[in-house]
């Protein structure tokens, strides 16, 4: 039995520059962090006593005989990628809802890949988890997704992530004092809008013609550098909120799908109550709203957004982890018998030897 725990993420600046269609020509960068809200994947080899070979439990339940029968694209392609032929059982539990802009689909892919590697007795590196998850999502599933979510899910931490034109990714932790990191965390508020959307559907509205968004994406990349300079200075943090507001204005101009009247009203209400800046997390369109709010104004912001769910959070430093590992029972004999191999003489011999050992023990 294996249990993996993989963080969700929030991205502050640079979103959009992490799509390969952009960074393989121009390079890209984001400032992002994992948070203490997690995707949990439990998996094991499934004993061969059931009518189905494999079982997958998420928002739906699938009982399948082969990989080609699996509907969930990430489960199907991760199993195919790792060439797992034995029957498995996989359960998913998440602290936050899917389709909410928190990188949940990539956290699922990273966590599942990590858990199934562990099931095979393999311990992958964080870089390996990130790069292989990107390959699975972008090239096998063919989702319109960027590359930052997988990196943050695998590495965790508060990072400056650079996307190089050769396809490589550099993940560098942002160095700041624990007091400043804590102070930044205190200024951030996360609210669930209740608006569900699929990130790929929003992203496709601007990624297909991403070269035409050159001005906005260059602004977003420049804001990464500005935010790092601010963090490493001795100035107050309010400028970080102002940069978030500037980034949101650039992002919302990418496509009409990034925002809507309902989101705009929420954001305006938060700003009127004291928020300095903010954004819709992920590709946009709904999900969670991240706000930069001085602590003295946070009660007013909660009141202004009292119809939304406020989700307190802290930064995560660990990335995807295996939090439980137990060797499973060996059912190979049962599988061989099911496949038509008569092993009864060997089982009888093993039983006789066990009986002799027990008698000698007495």
C-alpha cells in the first residue's frame, strides 16, 4: 500500500510564459509556491479475487480489465507510461475541488506517478517527476497546459521557475528571511468563487495564437523580476500587491475567457474593502481568487466577500512525498493459477514444510 501527498499551488507572476509554444521560442519564468492543501493518492496492487482487474476511485468509480478500458486520461496514460501490467487499485482524495485553478490536475498526475513508481520500488527525483508529468500531460494526454504546475507540485517551496528554450526547467528557491516569508503569507487571502471551469478550455482561447499576446507575456515575465527585486529589498510589501494588480490587468487582456462580470464584481468589491491586488488563480475564468490584503483590512474583505468560502493557507516546502509505504502481499501464485498454471503440487509441498516447522517448534 502506497500513499502519496502532493501540494496544490498558487502562482503569483509569469503565468502564460510557461506554455511550451511560448518559452521554447522566447523563454519564460514564473514566481510560484506550493501550499498546505494536498492531493492524496492511495494505490496498491489489486488482489486477483475480483471480476475486474483494476479499480479507480475519484469523483467516479471505474472497474476495468485493461488500460484501454480506463476513462480517466491521467490514470490511463500514467499506467501506460510506467508499463504497469498487474491490476491496481487507486483512490484519490483532495483538499480542494477540481477545476479550480490550483493546479489540481497536475498535482494528481505528479502524485499518481510518484505513488506508482513507489509501488514498483523506484524512488524518482523531483526533476524526473516534474519532467515526466509534463510529458504525460502535454504529449500523451495532449492537454493545453503549461509547465509550471507540475514543477511546483513535484518540488514544493516558494520558487523562481525558469523555462528555457531547449525545453529544460530550472527551479530555484527564493531566498528570504523566515520573518519576511511569514509576513508575505499573512498578506494573502484565498477565496473560492464557486465557479468551476476547465483550465485547458480557458487556456486554448489564447494559447493557440500565443504569438499575438507577445506584449502581455513580456510584461508578465518582467513582473517576475520586479517582484523578486521587491522581495529582496527592505521596502514594505504593499508593492507586491500593486504588482499583482498590474499582472491581473495584463492577464485579463489575454482573452475574454480569463474573466467575466461575476469575477470582476468580486475583485472590485475586494479592492474597495482594502485589497491592494489579486488575481484569479490558474488560467482564469473562475475557481479561486487570490488577494493581497494588509492584515488590518482583512476583516472588511471577508465581509465584502461573505458569500465566498475563505480558505486560510500556508506555504508548503516539501513537494510531492510518499507519506506511507507498506509492502503488499505476494499474490503471484493466485495470478498464475488464474492464468491456467497448475501450481497445486508446489502449494501442497509448501504446506507440508510449514507443518513440519510448526511441529519442530513445539
